C-alpha cells in the first residue's frame, strides 16, 4: 500500500480488476477471498478462517501457515522486511496456539538491488529466527527484471506443533469473554507511514515487530481455555475484531478508555485524520479468554517483555451479533467498521 | 504531544454528561429545533463521538456544505486535469481531492492515463517541490475555505518559485448561509459556525445573519465538549429569542478574527461569484487571485480550458442536496449500495469530510445497548 | 417586465406584464411590494389584478431558471416568491380583489387569479391550471384553491389529465365567475364598471362576508402548503422537470395532449 498512489476504484474501468485496496486487509480483502478464492478451495480446514491451518497426523496436531511480505520502505524505524517476514509467520503460527518449529523462505529479488541491503535483511531474518528459536530449513530465490519488482518480496511458510488440548479459533469467542491486547496499538503502521511520507513527529515512532511465540506459550500455561488468538496486522484492530465477530456471530464491545495508544501515535493519527483502530500492528495479539481467567492472563502478559502495556480492552456481548461497538471516552457508542480500501490522510 | 494532553478535558465524560443535561433542560419547551453546522470536521466529530446520543430527539443537527472537497466545482477539477496532461507540468493537491470524479475522470484517473498528479500535505511542500525541480512546471490546485486560503495567501505574499502556479478554487462560507436559509424555507433556527474558520474571519462576517434573518450563530470548536457547548449556547439564544452571533470557542476565536491573516487574504485575493458543486453560483463566495499576482495564476498563465464541456451532475447523484442538508445520506438510494468509499459515485463519499463518507464509517451515531451489556468493564 | 398601479374611483388597478406571462423572481418581488402598497391604501376598497394583455400570468419564469447553473434552486426561489404573492392576495382583509383575465393563464398564474374574490375572463382565453406538463406537482396554494372553488373531482381531472380549458368551461366549473366581452376595450370597461359598482354600494357588507367565507378557506392552509412545497422541491430535482423544461425552453413545445378537443371545445 502506498499513500501517494491511492486506490483505483473497481468500477472506474469497465471490468473489475485487482486494486490496491484488495490487499489492505479490510473489507475489499475479505470480498476478494469470498468471491475468488473460497469458492474454489473450500474445505473443512480452510473454513476455520484462521491465521493458519490446523493439520492432524494421527495424534499429532500441526499448525501450518504462510505469508508474503511486500513493504515500502524496506527499512524503517524498529525493523526491516526481514524481521517482518520471520515474525509474521511465527505470529500466525502462534495465533493458532502452536509452538513454531520450522520455516521456509522464498525471495523474489529485483535486478539491481544492492547486495549490501539484501545481506542486512537476511541478517535480521537470522536474528529474528534465532530469537524465536525456530530454524529456517528450506528456501528459494528468484530474480526479476529491473522495474518488475520492488526491491525484495519475501514469502515465509512455517509449521509448528499444537498441544492436543488446545482449540483456538475465532469461532470459539463466547459472550462474557474478555478481550486483551499485549500493548500499544498503531505503532507499526504509523512508523511505516511516517518513514515513507517523510512525516516528522516530535517522537520517533518505532515499529513494534516482534515474535509472539514465547508470550503466547506463557498465556497458554495459565489459561488453557484461551478461546481466540489473533494478531491485528493489516486493517488494524477494527478489521481483526470484525472478522472475529462475523465468524463467532456475537458482538464485541470495545472500551476506548482502555485502549493502549502512545500519545505520539494518537497525535499522528489526529494530524493525518486516521483512526488508530484501522492502523496496522506487528507484534501485537488479541486474546479472548473467559471472564474468570481474564485477571490471571493479564498478570501473566504484563510480566512478559512484550506485554508490559497489556490491557483488557473489551468483551464479547450477545447484542449486535457480527458487529464491533466502541464505547468512546465520553460514554457514547459507535459502530466500528472494517476500513474500506486504503487509509488516506485527509486534508484540512 | 503537549497539545493533545491539554485537549483531554474537552473530551471529559463528566462535562459531556453535564452539558447533555443542560441541553435537555434548555430545549424542553422548544419543540423541534433544527440547527445546521457548516463544517465537515464537525460532522466527522459528531458522528465519531456519537454526539447525537447526548441530544434529545427534538434537537436535529443537520450537516451543511462544510466539506471543501465536496463543494469544489467540477469545472475546477476539469481545469486541474487539463493541466495535468500538459507536458512537463505536475498538478499538486491535497489528499482526497485526487479521487473526486469530475466531468469525465478524476485526477487519479488522469494520473493513470498519463497525467502528472502528486499529493502534497501543505502549500509549503508545493514550494519545496518546485524549488527542487526548477525545470518543471508545477501547479498547486488549492481548495478549501477561509482557513486554508490564509496559508496560500501567505505563500504567495512571501514569493514562490517562478515555475509554480496556483489554480485557486477556494470558497468563502458566509454568503452561503443565505442560500441555506432559502433552501430550507427558513426552517433552520441556528447555525454552528466552524471554529477554525471563525478564528480567521472573526464573528462579524456573520452579522448579516443577525440583521437579516434574526438567527443565532455560534462559533463552535471540535472536541465533544466544544460541540455540545456550541449546541447549548445556540439553544439558549433561541429560547431567549436573542438572535446574536456568539463565540463558544473562545480559546481559539476572537470577535475580530485574525486581523493579520485577514489583511493577508485581502492583499492577495478578491471575492467573486463562484460555483459550489451542484449547488449554485453564490455571489461573493469565490476567492480569486488579484490582478497584481496574476503572473502566478494558473487560470491566466496556463492553458487550462478542458477540450470538453463540464458535466456537473452525474446522473442521479444527490450529493449537492446532501451538502445542502436537504437530504441525509440515508435518503440516497445509492448510499452504501452502489456508492461506497472504495467505489464512490459522488464527492460526499470520497472525502473523509464528506457527510456520506462519515456516515458510512461511523453511522449517524445512533446505537443503543441494553443495560446489562452496557455496564463498563 | 412592467408593473403599473393606478387608482380611480376607490378602485386600485394593478397591471403586470411579463414577457409571455412569466413572472421571474425580480418581477415577483416587485409585484409583492406594489401589492403591499396598494393593499395599505385606505381609500381604495377594490383591487383589480389585470395581469398582462396577452397573458394574465403563466406563473414562474422557466427561461432564466433553465439557464441557471442549478435550475432547481432558482425554480424553488421563484415559486416561493409567487407563493408569497398568492398568500398575500388571499389574506387581503379590507379589500375585495378582482382578477380580470384579459389574456390566458397557466399554472401559478391561474392560482393567482383564483386567490382573488371575483374572477372575470375575456371570451376566448384559455386556462391551463395543471403544472404536470412541466413535470411539477404544483404550488401557489393550488391544493386549497382548486378544490375549494371547483370541487375535488374536477380538480382531479384538471390536474391529472393536465388539459387546458376554455373560458366558458372555467365559468361552468366555478373557476371564473363570468365570461365578459371578447373585445379588449369593452372587456376592460365591463370589469371597471363592476368594480366601481361594488366599491360604491355596500362594500362593507361584501368585505364582512368575505371575512366569514375566507376563514374556512384559510383554515389549516399552512400545513397543506408545506406539503405542496416539499413535493414541489422533489419534482424540481427530478429528471421529468428537467426534460419538460428543456423541451419548453429550447423547443417551445409541451408534451402532446390527450384529447385536446374535448377540453377545449369551441366557445359559443
């Protein structure tokens, strides 16, 4: 996604075409899945609508997930495309309740890309994999002509083992569940956006990319009853929560006052006219647990280095099934929709 | 940021509840009251914060023509598009303006079709771009109300690179209030004036509302407490039959406005009749670059006449009636069906300040929860 | 456009000529001013609305409306201004108002005539009270005036079928009270004589009767008019108005009429 070349809208030309918004993680992405992919690939595992697939081999459950990374700029405050690619797949596996074990990586390189930069990226991937205790065991590299790529595209695929008692799925969200998050929202999206657009804010906002496997294992230790885990990446909290609400067919009520947001991110959003709930995150996860386990999970999360700012931010309700509501700081309610297309800064 | 923290008290739930009570009390004997605001940011904040949930059902806050992108005439966008196709010429403009459909295409379409269009965040960005690329021609396509025009006046006054021109489509709000009174059959009982515009113009630009229509107007800020305060003040004036122009945003607005800014505007611009997209030609409402500065006026110096006649009303589009507050987005058959932010049919769905876009995103701001679900976690 | 007001023998004579009988916004404003002054002159007891020679009045002026950037707003302003005139005429308390139709009338022009207390038509003129051919539902208090004067059923026919009617037919229905001489001068003379007679004999009794009668007419008028304006606004925004207006202004034609012969039978 890019701010300076905004989304072409689907009917501006006669026949429908792929538009940038199809990749934004919002409503258009959902439409694309439902109209193009799901009709062909429909099966019981895919239908789980999870970040990864849960596979059964006899008594052993495995989680299996893949993700491609296209990001501009490749290097930004707090990380680069390499960290993102490793952490992204680790996190997708973690969101299935899995312990990530092995990764595969594919690179599409553009002719002319500096080797020096590629080395930096690979170095970051190495450290990220090491930190998360996973092994990169297979891979592939292709080179495309200059102008046909954007420096580097990376795909990573991973597998992890899943404990037998663990059943985590957006379907499991139930009324009374509390919704937790492990820290400040919007950091990654704003870091990328300010880097790309050369916007300067008083404080440097760093991407929050990080591997969540360890944090998730800690949570699962104290609460084997975790209902849902999800990382609110593209499309932000609003998208992810809407997806969960739609699958579970319950409502989700968020409390604006409880949302952890850095003042600098809030300020950037106000200047740009963006909603922090629509901004992408990395290294963040949403945790749905039954109400009575909320406290112990929150305590555990706060003890972890990646969960110091953890907070309970909402709950699952019976009313407004399939919708996400936000109770604002002034005690009013509003519907929180999936962002449509890309987030454009507004003028004023 | 520092200012952010200071604004917290204007988002305070207790103050909001207090004002909500006061509004109920003051409006108890008034019957149905129709107030109009004339600022896209007001509608955005009203919907986003669910401000209508704090008002009794008899108090209607109608969104008026306050979205600068929406009211920008097709004719001007056509000119910008024509310029974007000129060799070695780049049109620079603000965010969502690029997506607004004009006679045949939007600036974004023009870019896809080989025109040169770039988004900028401020007039200063335009100056910098022109400086860095002295061999190219740049046109800053300027839109917006009183607030935005000050920056452009400042930029012109301090001198801009020779390769930068200005295509000016800025509009001046006060004269439109008369038109609104007419269109609404004098049923509007008060106006909430855009606080930031009033910081520039001051309150006296609206004196005619008091003299001609005996109608109260209240300069209103943008945080929830500001907005409710503006509504409360307006209702109080209606109740007391005091049709005055009142300042409910004193931390930013002073009665006489920003005299330096006003002088700057007067030095560089004059006002002429101007088109408000789909609405009408409104006397005295269009800023024009004065003769003295015509050397940088894109309309005079560059060829910006499109090779086709303007087509202002896409068939069936009711955006202009929504801007006038005659219709609400929910009255439009296309709203959320064939017209969405990712696939907008009219300008009100394009701009985040457009009423349709706002309502699409946040609804009109009326939702309820039963008591059991409503208790705070 | 020309508005002339003269008084003679306690009768005020108001002539208003618009090109093709059209009353644009400015014309309406000027008319209202003149009428106000006439209504406030104590010595006159009767006001005669003469309209123009060729046309009494054809209501709002579609030409400038059609040329306007957004025709809807000007159309709406124009019809509201004409509404004000009709209202003012209807609410004239201390004078008897006579409409003298030297020429034909249409739409709002017909309603302006209907707002008067007595209405005389020159033989040979044609009335076209419906707005429908112009893609409009109608304003100027038509929905109160027409059914009050000619009954609900006749109103339905006139409005929905949208055919013009002859002077004689209008008298039959009660829209006009008399068909006078076909020759202009004699027509005017006849109207003047009537007006002067009314002014001279028992004018107080006539005005008292008017007050009683009009009380019913004006009852709940405002709600009805609000609805008229709402629907009129919708129509103004509808493509039918635009098409009919384009046809009328650019080609000078109205849609083909259904059975014109029946409605416009020859005057006897």
